[in-house]
C-alpha cells in the first residue's frame, strides 16, 4: 500500500490528509507536525482547532512530530508548509526521505546566488534525488476538507511523476490536472497572492467591481510577462494555476491575502494585521521577492510594485491606486497597466 507523508499540519496539510482518506486508493497517511504539543492535540482531539476548526480528522490518519517516523517507507512526500519554510523542511527530510517530493506552498525560495530568490523546483530539484513538483490551483483548504468540488494542477520535473501524483489526488469531488510547465504553475501561484492584496485594498477603498476586474485582468497580464521571462509559458496562466487561482484569491472571503489588502485600506499597520490574521499571508513576502526578481529580469510589474510600496515603503493604498491610474495606457496586449 502507498504511504503518503504530509509535512506540515496547518490548514492545507490537514485538508489534504482528510481529502486523501476519501480517494479510491485510500493510502496510508501520516501527518507531520513540527510542534510536538500540536501533534499530541491533533492526535487526541482529532481536529485541527487552530488552523482548520470544524473538520474532523479521520482515525486512519497517523499524526506525529517524529519526522523519521513520518517518512519511513513513504512513497510520496507532500510538503504543505508556507513557501518560506520549504527549504528548511526539505533539508530535514533529506536524512530519511527518498520518495518523490511535492509541495503546495505558493511563493519563492531563497537561493545561494544573486538575486537571492528563485523558483522552488530549481532549488529543491538540485538537492533531491527523486522527482520534485508542485500542486497548485484554486483550492481553499476549508472547502477541500469539506469535500466541496475543487480542481488543481500538478506539475513536476518528471511528467510521469506529475501524472502519478495527480492520479493519487483525484477523488469524487477533487480533480487534478497535469501541466508540463512547472515554471508557469509556480509563478502563477506565487504572484496571485500579491495581486490579491491589491484587490483587497481596492475593495476596501470602495473602488467597486470594475476596478477589481481591471486589477485581475491587468495583473494576469503582468504575471504572464514575468512567467515568460523566467522560462514559463503564458498559456499556463490561462489555467487553474493562473487565472483560476487568481480569481479565487482576489474575490473569495476566505483569502488571507485579500483580507490583508482590506485591512491595509482601513489604514491599519501591517504588523497588527498579520498578528490578528493568525496564518501566513504568503503575498507579503512574495511582493518583496517579485520586486527583486522582476527588477533583475527587467520586467515591468506596476501592480505588484505598488503592493510592495504599500507593504514596505508605507505608501498609502489610495495613493498607490492613484499612481496606477496616472500611468499612460498602451496597447492592451503589448503594454502594461
């Protein structure tokens, strides 16, 4: 029987564990929590009270804080931590893990060379002996845990591994498609979080549905330019890992990054917003990373740049939107916002 080790017992890791108990393959599932106290609570209460309240954890899921035990004989490793923790978890897992490794975090990772940040598959793939890949797409953890219809994209360094993982993830209400463009899938997942902060700020300022639609559309255009510069395909951004995830995160009330934007529009300080959120909003770090990478590549990303300036340079959100509107528009499919 296949054994899936899910590393990270936050909302998404818990939701994936619950979902996998419903699939036809019914694999053995181990859920690893970094904190022993959290692992003990999950095992006893069978509910992730902090990150995914109300979702029952089936008794078949083994919860542990012992990484060696979690990875023993695992045939698939799913890392469900935020992107910022991915490299640390992978470094720990290298001691015991040798199975294909996929992650569900959305963002960039640190690199040892300039510009200092890069795509996860290029960094992790160089250090992991088995295939690596990513699971991305419009997928709020709460809805996945409830068994509501969801569709995601799976991409990997090895197409056969991507198909194998997609097949394992598929269930009655969960569709998993395969993409050969791992770069485009990663870029779409990372940048959409930055754009969701912009959409939340726009809504919080009362700019209306027209403005939100424009932000989504023009944000998708700059994401496409960015993906192309990194070696991805623009058409990938028309799919689940691009447009699908972007629309969900910019409009869904469960979106953490959208909630950050809404709070920024109220004039609240970022530190207080993040403290109250209680979860990681990956767009905050991604805004800085996108600015670094886009500057190195010479890619014009005005919306992401505006978000960066609001987050890190204390630019008032209203002034950021005014600056965007003051830009001279060019041809829709050649210029930028």
